[in-house]
């Protein structure tokens, strides 16, 4: 199971699956109608929508290959599977170089790039802090940890404490207890791998969704741009805040409004700021990011969530990143979109 990042499920399925046939179709017959494939992976569900399937392809075979691909990713990157490649590295107390697969290195290298770019707002070593604050699998916490407990994990939290060797893919710990969790980027990577596989089959119109991280291309079953709805950041029920019209991009949303605890009148979010060793304390409650690669959108959404609207918006504008920020106010929410996102906003 991939932990510590809450990915708000985009409501795109409500807008596009009405054009699809109900249920999964594994008959293997020639398909000209929309095809929907669903399954479980990474502690969540995946959905793939194909407006059409080439006559030479069998839907069951396509899904079998996708499931095999996802199983391979889990075998490399899961922290739930104790025998995964990443779990073995986490359990190893050695501070020597450890050779790793190219796939695992690709994700860790991108995580490192986003960590450096965001000045530590994104950090795959933050897991011990997440557990300490009660948002991991280890225990339920109803009050903030003692400062001494936080001090105890500082030696092995920090992206710069995980070293990368690029010429021959390997990673190395600065501290034996460093623990790497890729939950804030791995689902996006899985989305990209599925999308890339579909394109090898000459499928150029698709929507791939793993737990709210998406990648779309071409048109939806109605022959229109894909309509993806971002949720209104409310803790109860579901409602649409903004609809995005997309044709070729990855999409990721991160938020803090459904996973938190309260102590003595103060609200503690599950989103941990690795640079301050504590939950975020600003007004940003949801951020949606577009990027050609869902893996990068996934990581950026987390980084922006940690940074808060003001800092994240400046960075996103400077780098021409399409992003939507939803912040809480005394009377509700405010919405702020970067210049790069404006062309994708559907008028309300």
C-alpha cells in the first residue's frame, strides 16, 4: 500500500463514463464502442477508458498486460510488499551503494529533481514523520508528538540524505534508518507507464486513472475533449468546483481536507511539511496540477500543497505550470488559477 499522500479523486468519471458501456467487457470480440477497464493496484483502484479499441486488439489481453505491468511496478516500489525492491532497501541498514532497477531509479531521480526544485517541500524520506504525527499505518495519534520524538527522527528525514548514482543506477543512505516512500509519485508513474503502453498499441484516445492521478489524450467517447471535474474541497459529500477540458496531459490533485485530527481546538493536517517537521498550517486545501507526465504532476501537487498558495503560485507562474489552487476563507473558498491553466478552464 502506498501511504501518506491523499489524492483527491477527480470526478472525471461522472462526466465521461455516461458515454461508456456499463461494466467491464472482456469478451474479446471486435470493439468499436467505448471500452472501460477497471482493477485494483497500489491500495486503490484504476480505471481506463478507451473511446474505441482497434479491431486487432482483444480487451482482455490488453488488461492482462496492464495488470502485469502494474504488478511489476508494485514489486519494485511498494512499501506494503515486504519483499519489494524498495522494501528491501528500506529494511537494509547498510550505508553502502545499493544497485537498483532502472524503473525504480527513474522515479527516485524525478523525486529528487522535484525536491531540489521545491527546496525540500517534496521529500520521499518524510515517512517517519508521517507515522509520528499519526497519518501512517503504524498507529493512530490524537495529539501532537513530543518535541523530543520529532528531534529523534530528524537525523534520517531529508531528501539530501538519500544519495543517487546516475552512471550506474544506485542509491545510498546517509543514515541506516532512512526510509523511502514513493506514494506521492508512484501512482503517477503507473499512469504514465499504462499510457505509454497504450500508445505502443496505436491507441491515441484514452483516459487512465489510478486513484485520482490521470493522463488523458485525444477525445472522449463523445468525440469531445476530456472533461475532468475537480472536487469542491468539502469534508462531507461531493460537489464539482471546476471542470477542466483536456486533450493531452497528466493531471494530479492533492488536498488536506479529509484526513486530519484535532487537538485542543487546533486542526492538524495529514500533509507534512518536511522542512518544518510538522503538518502544514496555511489556508491551501487543494491543488490540481497539469503536466505532460502524470508522475511529475503527482509530485508537484504534493510540493505545492506543502508550500501553500502564495509560494506555490509564484513558482508555478515562473515555470509556466498549469495549476489550480483552492484556499479556505471565513466564508468558503477562493479559487486561483495560473496563467497556463486558463485555456483549460470551462466557463461556469
